[in-house]
């Protein structure tokens, strides 16, 4: 089985780094339902595929 080049699940701090946002900003996104998460006991993880999807869905173009 081939090892993936990048990991799939990120903790909140890592998700913030990936998205260029603070940890609290990521928490607010999770609480608002803007970004799904995985909960394992007390630990919370965000799937990189969901973060990439959020980025794509929130892209805008400057219109004239």
C-alpha cells in the first residue's frame, strides 16, 4: 500500500495554518457549520479534502 504524500486529518492548529487563519477562527467555522469535522474523544480533526472544498467554494472574482 502506497503511503500518501500528505496527511489527511489536521488538528485545529494545523488546520488554521493550512487555511491561513487563527485557531479561534477555525473553531468558529466549525461551530457555525461552515466546515465539517471529525471528533475522536476530545480530539477534533479537519479533513484536508473539506478544507480544500471550502477554499474552492469561497473563491470570488473581482468583477468590474
